[in-house]
């Protein structure tokens, strides 16, 4: 699909609540040989920390002025996030789920479980190998923001939400964006 390749990489590739936005979030990558939680990102907006870092330094990270987002790998056991309470802990900016490969569907299951079983009402972001062809299906299981893979036209990705008008499978309701709650 050559016309789906973005000609201008200066265009924002984050789709959030149905709108293109600049992506100011970045994934914190501690040194490989460090213990989880031994290294933390600065207390600045926009940091996404892997789940092991969040779990090791949860109390410290929750006291910060700028909440961090938590990154889930496809093989994540959600019990490692929700614990015995079965609910996502407070103090998380948003949850990001990594799609390392287009063909890896485990992130869809994580999203659906977070929304239905664990009651997550906050932002749920798909990142990694997120392409025009996947956006519609990711939205159906509860994602409400998408970091479109570089090289793909984000305007065409926005249009992909309207690809199908009839669905055979159940959809999972997403929470209303905060900016629409006041309306």
C-alpha cells in the first residue's frame, strides 16, 4: 500500500481520542545490568517505565509531581500489575502496551482484560508495530491512543477507524476522554 507511507515524518504520529497529537512520551530504558528500580527517569512529564521498574519503585514513583506511564510487554501477567486487589493501582498516567510484531496478538488480550476484568478507565496506548491495518481492531478491544509506526500515514490511520460499519464480535466500551466529560 504505497500511498499509506507518510511523506512527512514531521506529522504527529500519536492518535489520542480520535485526534492527531504530538507525542511527548518516551520509554525509560534502565541499563541492562541494573536492578529494577535502581535507576529511575527524572521527575518530568512524559516518561513511560517498564512494569518491573514500576513494581520495584512504585511508592517512589507515585509520590512524584509528574506521574509516569507503565509499559506492558506482550507476555505480561496482569497479576504483576494489579496484585491481589485485582485493580490497577492509582498514580499511573496511562498504560502502554507494546506490539513488537504486527502478528503478535497478546496485546489485544491484555487490553480487553484491563478494561473488563480489572476496570481500567484511564488511557490505554498501543505502541510498537502499530499500523493502519491494526488501529480499528485495537480500538475495538479498548485502546484509545495509538502511536502509529513511523513511515505510516497517520491521516490514513485516522480514516481506518471507519473501515468497518458492522461488527460480528462484541466491542468493549471505552471511557470518555477527560476533555469530553465536562461537555
